[in-house]
C-alpha cells in the first residue's frame, strides 16, 4: 500500500534533516555542500528545496532541533528532570549526529553570515526554567533561588563544559564532568532531602536511553572479578 503524500513528505524531510546533520557534523557549515547533503540523503535537489529554501535555512533547522533529541527521553519532574536533561545531553553528544551538528553549527554561526541566532541557547534556557519553576513549586529549591538565573547559568556552564571536554577527550568524559557540575551546584541550590535523593551519576543517563549501548571509546567491562569475593562485595 502506497504511503499517503503527506507521510512521504514528512519522511523525506526527516531523511534530509538527519543527512544534513551528519554532513554538518563532519564538515562544518562551510564544508557542507548541498551536493554532499543530497548524496548522503539520496534525494533530489528539488526535494531539498521543497522543504528548505537554502543551506542556511537547513542549518538553522538543525540548530533548533537539539531539544528534540533529548526531551522525549525524560520522564522525571522538577530538579531531577533538569539533571536528567544534562545527563542525557552528555551521552547523546557522543552518539547523535543531529545534536552534535546543532552544537557545532551554533558555534560556527559567523560562517553563515547575518546576525547571530541565540535561539538554540534560549530553547534550552526555557526548558530548564520550566524544570526549575516546577522544582520551586514542589519545595525542592532553597529560598531565594531564581529559576531564570539558574537556568541561564546551567546553559552557559554546559556550553563551556562540552567545548573543553571535546578538546581534552572528544567528549568521552562529559558525563563525568556533568556529574561534577551537579556535585558543585546542588548544595547551594536544593534542600537537603532533595540533595540526598538526586541522581546525577553517568549511569542515570544511560538508564534513560534503553537499548542503546555505551558509545565506542567508553571503557569496556573488565570481566568477572578476579578475587574470590562474589560480585558486588565491597
């Protein structure tokens, strides 16, 4: 049975978006030619320009699609939801070309010409502010905490943290750095009962992405214990 026309169009758009993300991730904005994107997507130029008016429009769509790679994986509420957002982000940057390309393009906006676009940062700030408002309403935050100020700080901290991590480890240590960030922030942000139960471990991020193995380059399990003690013994 043939696909409805609208469904085929939506599928073509998704294929183009992900193919473009792969090319932008590999070559950057300047090196990502329309020819490369078309070859990767396996579609015609007419199909591309039906959905996107230019390479710049396609790049901006990739930039603004970053939250779509993360938010559907979140289930918790309040402060844990914010923590989960950053943990999933720290893992997805190692495996999802759409997210990586969005981050790279956001940093390479000067190559596109025109004014700089703050929407990718503002999108995350808005999501994080919502998490913090919920946390405040649930009594999870210390008195006097401003959700907007905290959200802006976390966006800025994550931006710098992923850039540094990319240079020193290819982002392989980003989940651990994200945990360290929360170890520093939580004592000044949350009430004691929330600090105790909050989970900012890298393993938490993996648990939120069922069925996805750890990205290549992560340490492999070392095998069964070599001592006579049963697994799990201290």
